[in-house]
């Protein structure tokens, strides 16, 4: 049973976490490049928020949104 858990440890430490180790070492030389994954997530969130807001405005301009508090049964 000990070999099974050591195998799992080896899988994560020796293979799956190698990109994170590389990013940790890269941070010492270039902070911006080391945080590229964070920047990608931030950009995706900004794009999704802008898209969502535009869709809300489309429904509001068409008069299709329902502002009534009884629009959902759990609200009224």
C-alpha cells in the first residue's frame, strides 16, 4: 500500500507540478511572464463580463427583461 501512495506522490511531484516549478523559477527573472496564466484568467473574466453586460442591455432595450419581483416564484 505504501508503494501506491509513493506512486501518486511521484506522479504529482515529478510530472504534474513541473510547470508550476518552472513558473516559480521564472518569477525570479520575469514577474510578468511568470504570471501570464493569471493575466489570461483576468482577460477572460473581463471579456465575459462585458459580453454579459451587453446581453443584458439587449434584453432591456427590447423590453424582454422582467423587472417584476414576482418574476420568480421564490421571490414573491
